[in-house]
C-alpha cells in the first residue's frame, strides 16, 4: 500500500524565517515519483517539483529546496527566507509506477507566514 | 505547458438536483483523467479514474451510481453528481497525466466548488 504522511498540520512563522515541511512516504515499489504541490486560497494546485526514486540529488530552486532521502523515506521541503506570499497549504504526493498514475496525497501542511 | 480546464468553477444547486462538471485537456490528449474531491481543511482524495472509451474505475467507498463519469473523447471527461445533497458540497478537481507512462507531472484543473443547499 502507498501512503504519504505530513505530520505537521499547521506551521506559523514570521517573514524571513526558514521553514521545513516534512514528508514521509511508504511504498513497496522500487520505482516511484514524489511531488510537492502548493495550494493557495484560490484552490488551484501549483506544481513545485517532481523527483523519481532513482534520483536522490537534492534540488534548489530559488528560495525552495528539497531533500530526498530514501534511507528514511523522506522528501522534505524547505523554504528559505519565507515571505507572506508563501502562505498556502502544501501537499506532498506519491505515484508508484504500477498504480496507473494515481496520486496519493499527504494530509497537507498549512503554512502561515506572518509579516 | 499542458493546460486542463474545468467548468464550471462554481456551482450552487438545490438538494436533489444533478450537477455536471466538465474537465478538458486543452492542448494534449488524455486517455486517462482522475477525479479528486477535497473537503475543507482536508487533503485531496481520489474518487475515480476516468478512462476514454471504457468504464471509469472507482475508489473504494465512492458510489458509482451517484458520481457518474463519462470520458467521451480524448480531451473531455465529465463528472455528474446525481441527486446532490448537502454532504456532497466539496471542491472537485480533475487531473490528467501528460504522458501514458504517467512519469510526467499530472496537470490539474482549477477545480469546481460545489455547494448544495
């Protein structure tokens, strides 16, 4: 069975603080893909990153960075120098290669960045 | 990039009526589309997989007779909520994979907010 756990339901930080959103996943498949999506109040999902199970390189995109560790089945997301516009719900998600493209979402973490 | 549209974006209806939501892939073909439902403060839950030219596959606990899915063409899937009730009020989102292999990013529609009075 596939499962994604985001233990942090809500996080509140002050602008310019760094914040890390945790994601732990479970799958028996050796080939899988991990995603992060941002959902602002409008509701529309915004794709942030995709990582396949064979690529453990960390990635940085501007203020965003991702740390993928297969040894701990984690795919954490860090926002550096957070801004008010980063306030949203963030979802970690998983697709296993033999699951027909079904995305399994974590519970989501609501990030509130206060000025 | 690939675009998926949904129509309508908002719908308010009376209890007992049926509501149809359209999901279109605008610049690519999608033999498969997915329908998700999201209640307030909750995650997205997969309802069903829509397959072009064949029956949809429903997740456990989703009533197929209540949530009718039709995938009539390679660019259009529809979800009909039949005899809607207040508990069906939710945010419905569709998605389509960019490739048959599902390795590419799934493209999400903007969602449809349904309020049943």
